[in-house]
């Protein structure tokens, strides 16, 4: 089982800091959990003044169910596995060999 822990302000996966030894534009990123903002795909905009901004071009209306369905349909196009922490970590990838859908605890 993969273990995600916090030590001070750093996230560790199986005891190793994420992005070990890495920086980005001079900023330390070791121990951070970077995200891709996918969670925004499951929110509905209930504000009538902004809802129209998200209207689909083919229907002219915002459809949150369609949004989630289209997001879920695209998930299989993402990389099938995350790289092992023993590999060099490319930018934007989570270290530690965490598999999508893996149990963490």
C-alpha cells in the first residue's frame, strides 16, 4: 500500500519527499503536491450572472452533467501510470509511483 504522510510542511510518499531536490524558477518544490485542477470539472455554476459564460457552443446552455461526463470520458487519455520515484520526475508529475486510483492511507 502506498503511504502519503506529512512531515512539517512537506508531503512524503512512501517516506520520500515529492519532487526530491527539485526547484522551479528558483523556488523549492520538494515536498509539494502539485495539482492539475481537475476538480473544477465537477462543479456547477449556480450563479445566473456567470453561468452563461460556460455555455456550450452547440447548445447555448451550460450543462454540468455533460461537463462531468466529458471530463470522465477523457480520463483514459491520461498517462496509465505515474513514474516511479526512482525515475527522474518530469515537471507536472507526482513522485512516488502513485497509481491513479491507488489506495493511500
